[in-house]
């Protein structure tokens, strides 16, 4: 009886391990499962980066439009420097808005104060001018008609940010047309 028990124990010990084929199947399945988990994780990380970019764009757009709309509505006059820069006179103080395509920043500077960046990563931006009837004013060589006839302003542009997510994240921006309520303009 003792001999039978030893033989049974030996048989169990020799058959309790995994064969090479079983081991290869187990390793293959674990590698496939690992690949699925890693792919899911990378997709989630990329989506998180993109969502973070959109959140940043939303915050900067809000700051830009809030300052822009307040200053335009309270402005008494406008003086264009070029298509990317103008000054608004409000309660005796000049506020200069500038878009720098090289640094991709929109800035606001109050006379006697430091320049404040309102938005960065702005790949395109246009300050659009309209007359009292709502017709667009084409910016030409002479800025005098533009200074005299501008009664409404609008911002149109695009944010673009390159992150480690691979493709750039972009978002369009467009403000309402804001009326320079305190500015006298010639009637058409």
C-alpha cells in the first residue's frame, strides 16, 4: 500500500506542471491583454491632454472677450496702428490691444501699466471693423477713414496648441460685434 501511494504521488507531481504549449498560450493571452490595457491607457491620456487644452482655450477666450467687450463698449474713440493693433480711449486712458502673430499672443496695455497677455497660442486673429450701418470697413493704406468710421469691433480667430498628444488641438473663436457706444461717428 505504501508503494502505491508513492507511485500515485509521483504521477501527480509529474502531471501537475504546465506543458510548453500551455505556457505559450498563457503568455500570449497575457500579452494581448496587456496590449489592450496599454492602448486604453494611452488613448485616455491623450484625451485628457486634449480636454486640458480646450479648458485652457476656454479660460483665455473668456478673459480676452471680457476685457475686449468692456473696453470697446466704454470707448470714446479708436486709433488704429495697423491691422493687428489699435488704441481705445476710455475715460481719458488709452488701452492698446495688439495681436503678435510671431509670439501668438493677444495683449492689452493700459497707459502707464505693464502689458498683460490676454491669450496665448492664438494662431490666427483678425480685429474686424464695421461702420454705423454694420458694413465691414476694409483696412487700406490710410488708417484715417478706419479711425473715423469704426463704430463696431469684432474678434475672429483660432487657438492652436501642439502637445504630446500628437496632433494639434485647435479651437475657433468669434466674439459678438461690440458697439463703441460713446464714440461719435459720421452718419452715412
